C-alpha cells in the first residue's frame, strides 16, 4: 500500500516557496515566481548549510548580474553571448567557491537576457528577487526539530549492544563454548555510523557550537568499538582454561552491567590494576599451552585498559 510521508523539510520548502512568491507578487516584481525557485534551492538540511548556501548563491547572483551587463551590453542579446558568458562565469564561480549558486544565477542571467536591456529598474527587480528568495529560505530554515530524543535512543541502543557483546565474551571465557552469531557487531557498527551522522547534523544546527556532548560520546564509543573488534578474535583463539579466565570473566561481567553515559571508567581502571597485580603474584605457567593462554589474557587486559581510558577521557 502506498503511504504518503511528508517530512518537516518538505513542509518548510512548500511554505517558504509559496511565501516568497506571494511576497514578490505583492511587490509587483517581474518574474515573481523566480523568488520561489531561489527559496526552494536555498533550503538545506541544517542551519549552517543553509547559511553557507545562501552566501554562495548571493555572491554568484551578483557575479551573474555583473557578467550579464558586460556580455549582453557589450556583445548583444543573442545566444552566442550566453555561451561566452557561461564560459567565463562558471570558472569564476569555481574560483570563488560559490558553485552552488550557478543554478540560481542562471535564472537571473536569463531574466536579463529576455529583458533585452540592462536598466536600473531591472537591476532593482532582480536584486529584490534574490533578497526575497534567499531571505525567506533563511527564515524558514531557522526552525529545526530537536533530535535529542533520537540521539538518546541511539545512545541506549549502542550501550545495549555493547552489553550483549560483553556478556557473550563472559560466557565464552567461563564455558569455552559459544553459539553466538555475532549479529550485534554489525548492528553496533551501523548504529554508531547513523548516530554520529545525526550528532554532526545537530552541531550544524547551532551556529555557536563546533562540537557537542553527543558527537563526542558517539566518537568515543566508535573508538571503543574498534578495540572490541580487535579483542574478539583474541578471545575466540583461547581454548585452554586457566584460573585467570574466570577472574577476567567476573571483571567483564561487572563492567557490562555498568555501561551507561556516566563515568565509571576510573573505578574499573583501578580494579584492572589490582587484578594485574594479582596475576603477577600467581604461580608461573607450567605448560606451553598455559603460557600462551595467559599471554593472550594479558594482551586482552591491556586492550580493556585502553577501552576504559577512552571512556575516562570523555
């Protein structure tokens, strides 16, 4: 069944476009519908992106007006003049880094071409279309729905997935058996990517903010996840049961129950240091298998230490 889904950006585009056309029409501007086209082109996904696009389109339109005067008044109003104008106009917008404004400028350039004369009245008309189109787009783009609820949900999902992964590690360390299919690994990777992208979008909707808590949080979890991915093959390679395995399993089990946004890392780092001291006081391995197992466990402990340090830095 076909379901019509209308997002907030679609609503803003519709309202902004109609508002720009209505305002331009009420001012009796020529080609008033073009104000709506400019608004439609300027509405973006974030406030910062909208501001950057508006700046690019304004500069490009002003360059377009200047080039229209030089080429049309100098060479005449015919198609060859348009071709020559674009040959110079497009590289200019590239050098000024305002290529986003090419489409908008083309509308203004063609208005001048169809008018067959560059007059002060025409210049006023085109400048008003640009100001109305860009101004309305910036105005409607000031509204951006809060995504904090979605970010908190992503946070919860990531922590739940980490908890499941650690519980599976605990189970394997204690039993040397596992029927886990590892689907949480792929889910965690995908969720972190989407969460980080949304957190970055949230930053772009605040002009005075270059970084926020959620972005730093998901970036921290991303770094921790890289360590988890390194640890899993190490754990799965262990087949020999030693006493230290149960000690580490108990530690991971406790850690998995404490995965949340708060800072508990310092406490677990201290516990890890105490456990390492206990390892040093235990009898030396008697067989090669025990030696290799304990060496792998020590490597795992060092990785866990890095995992906790990353969290403590948040």
